[in-house]
């Protein structure tokens, strides 16, 4: 009966959940650090305030949030916001927002994922026109209907991109799955 102990089952489930939660915490704390760069006071920085609210909603400890804000004022860590444009399977426009400490590495990783999963890198401005900024979030001006055979590869590509450490958000103009 190897592998059937109660603790082993709990350990596997807890380890998986902790790993997902840790990745979410890292993304949120990186976003807080980037948002705190211009103004570390949330009273005067609405972007920082909303990012902190999201982090608190995900149960990020207050100490970690304060440490991320302090890190933003330190010149040692140079996080940079990056907006990348691409086309996914079926010609869907993808707007990829990342926060990174190494721009070249992040671009290379995104290009590799796009190449391996049927996407194409796009020049700056070739996708951005298809989106409007609404409350700081990109929203598609129009939706693109993708065929049933390209819907799954597109969803897989977006999921892989969003799982990357530096990528914060992937927006698309493709209609959601029915």
C-alpha cells in the first residue's frame, strides 16, 4: 500500500497549492514594486492603491507588500514595464504586458513560446491599435471570431504566456470560448 498514507496525499495537494500561490504572490509583488516606483505613497498613487488591493484580495501578507514598496525606492532593483505585441493562432491580436528585470531575456522567452505554439511576434503598433485603455486595462475595440480548431491552441498559448514569471497580463481580441 505504498503511497496511500494520509499525509502523502495532503503533502502532494498542499505542495501544488503552495507553488501556485507562491507564483501569484511573486507576480503581485513585482507589480507593486513597479507601481511604487513613481510614488511610494498609495494615497497619491491610484495604480499602487489598486495593485495593493488586488494583493490583499489574494491574501499577500502586509509585510511582503511593505517590503515590495521599499524595494521600489531602492535603486538596486531596476524593474521595467514592457508591452509586447503578437498574433496568435487564427490571427488573434495579443497584447502582452510584463514587468521584468531583464528586458532581453523576457522578449526572447516570449518569442520562443510564440514560435513553439503557433504565434507570431508583431512590430510595435501593429496590435495596439485594436485595443482601448479602459480603467488602465486594455479592452478590444472589436472581437475576432476564431474557428473551433484554433480556439484550443489560442487558449493554450495564452495560458502558457500567463504562466511565465515576468508576464502580468495577456489581452486578446478573440471572442471567449462558447
